[in-house]
C-alpha cells in the first residue's frame, strides 16, 4: 500500500506550529502531468539496466517495494533548538 498522508510538526524554542497533515495522494496529480518526463526517465533506466545486465522489471519492482514500505516511517530532526518531525502514515 502506498503512503496516503504525512504528518509534519515543527517546534522551536520561540515557535510552535500545529501539526500539519499533508495528503500524499495529491502528489499523483503532478505525476500525471509529468508523465512524458517520467516515461523518458524510464527509458533511460531501461537502457542503464540493459547496459549493466540487470533485469528492468526487477528494478521497477524494487522501486515499488521501497515506495510501499514508506508507511510507518518516522523522521525526527533536531538542530539548534529546532525540532522537526515527519511521520508517513
């Protein structure tokens, strides 16, 4: 299952932002608009896979598995008194 939503929280010593939900399914709109460019990237990936002798569909499958493994990811960044948390649901 691909990720549906990301929750972002930004905190600092002087500033506290409420939790911001970001609907990731809306990213499919730019993907559809950029589909000619994505097709060109896939053709280049196919040529690279062919040159190195790696199966193209295996590379596509690996990228899809990485995308599907994103739900449950929790990234926390702490620097100079600022805290940023991104959770992918």
